[in-house]
C-alpha cells in the first residue's frame, strides 16, 4: 500500500491486485498469517509512513497503539546481559498488525488515487525479457483469467512470491538468491493484561545467547490496543516450540530469565496458540542480472524477507517505498533497473543485520554469496561482542546502536572513526544483574520485587 501511495504521486493510474478479501476494519485475514504475531514498526518506518500519509501515527495512537521509546520504555535481556533503560532518539509503534494495515490502507484508499481489486490474483507476467507489459489476472471467485496492461508491474506478493518462475517464463536467467535460515519459528497468543498493565508496564524482550551453542529461545511480551499483551515465544532450529498450554508456560519458564513466565502466570489467555515457520532470511539479487526488464520492480518481502525477531520487515518495505519516491521525483527518464537497485540498497542494512546474527546460531543453514557473511567470522563476532556489551551500559553508544538498529542511520555509522572515539570515551554504567523494573511497574503487573537491581526508567 505504501508503494501504491508513492506510485500514485508520480503515475496516472495505480491498481493494486489483492488475492484476499480485505476486511473493512482492523481484522485478521487469510493472506497475512503473520498478522497473528506481534509486529513493531520502528521509527524509521513510522516516519516514512507518516510522511507519505500524514496523521497516520496519531490515528494509530488514538486507536490504542503505544509509542515505545528505545531503550527507555523497554526491558530487554540481550545475548550479553540486561540493557540499561537509556533515553534515545528512536521509538517503535506497538499495536496489532491488522490495526496497522487497516489504518494505512484506509488512508491510501480514501485519498482516491489508488484502486484496489480484491479477489484478483496475479498469475504471470506479460511481455518478454526486455519489457514487462502487464500481468495475467485470475478472478479468484470465477477462475476467469484476463490481461491487465501496465507500464510498470510491481511484485509485492510477500514471502510466497513466484517471481523467479515468472522471470524464467520470460526467458531470463535465474535471479541469485541468498538464504540464511536459523530455523526460526514463532508461537504467539494474546493474553488479557492485568488492568492498567498495558500502559504502566514496559514491553519485555528476552533473547538467548548464541555463544552457548544451544538452540536459541526467545520470549516477548508486547502491549497492544485493547488492553492485551501479545506474547510470542520463538526459537531457532532444535528449540522445539510449544504445542499446548502447558508447554507454552514451560517454554516461557525455560528462557534465560523467568520474567515472561511470571507475567503470564496469572494473566488470562484470550486465543489459541498460533505458530509460524516463516523465519528464514532470504534475499533476491535482481540487480546482479545483466539485464532487467523495463516495467518490472520487486519490493518488500518478495525481494528480501528477514527473521522477524529484528522487527525490520515493514520498515524495510517503507524505506524501499521512500527510495522509489525519491527516484521517481528525480530526473527523467528513470529505468526499472535503477528503481530495482534503489530497492535493493534499501533492503541491504536489515538483511545484513539479521543474516550476520542468525548465522551464529547452531544448525543455521546458509547458502549465501554475500561476502560479508563469508570468512572473517572471528572479527565479525568480536566486533558484535564489543558493540553489544558497550551499548548495554553506555548511553551514547546505546543511542547510536539504537539509531542503526532502527534503520535510522546506515550500519556503516557503527564502523566510523567518530563512533570508535565515542566507544573509547563513553563511561559505562555498572552491569545490571536483573530486569530494570521500577516499583510502580512491578505493582502494575502484580509482580513482587526481586533482589534490588535498580531501574533507570
Ligand atoms: C511471525 C512474524 C512476525 C513479524 N514481525 C514483524 C515486526 O515486528 N515488524 C516488522 O516490521 N515486520 C515483521 N514481520 C515481517 C512483516 O510481516 C513483513 O515484512 C511484511 O508484511 C512484508 O510486507 P509485504 O507487503 O512485502 O508482504 P505481505 O504483507 O506478506 O503482503 C503480501 C500481500 O500479497 C497478497 N498476494 C500474495 N500473492 C498474490 C498474488 N499472486 N496476487 C495477488 N495478491 C497476492 C497477499 O494476500 C498479501 O496481502 C513479521 C513476519 C512474521 C512472519
């Protein structure tokens, strides 16, 4: 929808083909199974969304979304220890994915420049290897097929994209693909939060430490609109996700800290368990093909999909849309190959963040050509160790690491000489020995204080 909004600023007619029925409100739908799991929108993506569709953030907040300032408003156990709750420039929006999508879609559709055809499935590309001239569309209700001509076709069909087959049918050579698959899977369920706890208790993230050589187990509790907690338990290959209530509680208890288990112990479950196995990092490299057809662009998860634990998919798609906006607003003529390069560049940081971390998990399956993932593993690990350890306890280091983690500055900022000087100067605070929770927060969730650990928040 964001890309459709961008295109409507530069082109005459924009038609979105959607296989699904789109609900007229913030409700789940078949074509987006991932919406049953927690979604955060990082500040980089939120700024793009609000720039393209002014007022979206306010609408989301009015509907119950929360604006969480990193690291001040969160409680996080990283691989290297507990994170101090420093203030920073970055935030994320937390709400259900259906609310996020509906709010964006409603703004785009009400503006009246984008037409949405529901129950319309794109089945193949028309044209040839030099130029794509449209798509064949199947009416999902009747099965009837028809041709839709277009100057530009954008594949935004998500992780299940059939682009590689479609390109082969046009006679183009295979697009190279990198996969880094730590076997990540997710199990989520909604709970009724204790009264007031969705606003008075911080989101919680508990991560594993891949250095221990065991499958990674994660747990998060994220507040959403309507006074509910989205509780997600996740694991890398071999972590054995829960399949019933008892295993859910047991798994939460097995994390590196019992906070998630303590929170759900007396909370009321509202839904069954939903499981997703879409956790692999996968990236296409259309920009490496010697020729790319005019009139075709691939974006979003169809181009590059990441392990969702880093929360980058929607922001990456938004940044891709922003890059396209810039290109289309620049000098003409522009080529599809240039647009594809811009989309690939926008996906590069979230790709390398996720792929470089996931490759460290035991049992990770990798077929990658990205030179940054090959060789020099020790140097990469050492840098990641130093960075994570320092950002837990140093406010200035944490601020810049959060800028990069939120995709608000390029990853390369973390290798700059200014950053190295900052690392040398910044005085770290003492290490935290437990979750940094204030007395009022503990009370809001009905938890008893553990040994005093002190909260900066
Ligand atoms: C468990 C999980 C948790 C996640 N958490 C986060 C998070 O916290 N933060 C974040 O930013 N991202 C998160 N993501 C990633 C995020 O969901 C995706 O990055 C994002 O939805 C990608 O958007 P998209 O438009 O490219 O694809 P999608 O959202 O998948 O949309 C694709 C659309 O295309 C339609 N479609 C498919 N094929 C066709 C066809 N042939 N013809 C017509 N229509 C078609 C589908 O019905 C669907 O509506 C998570 C993903 C998962 C799996």
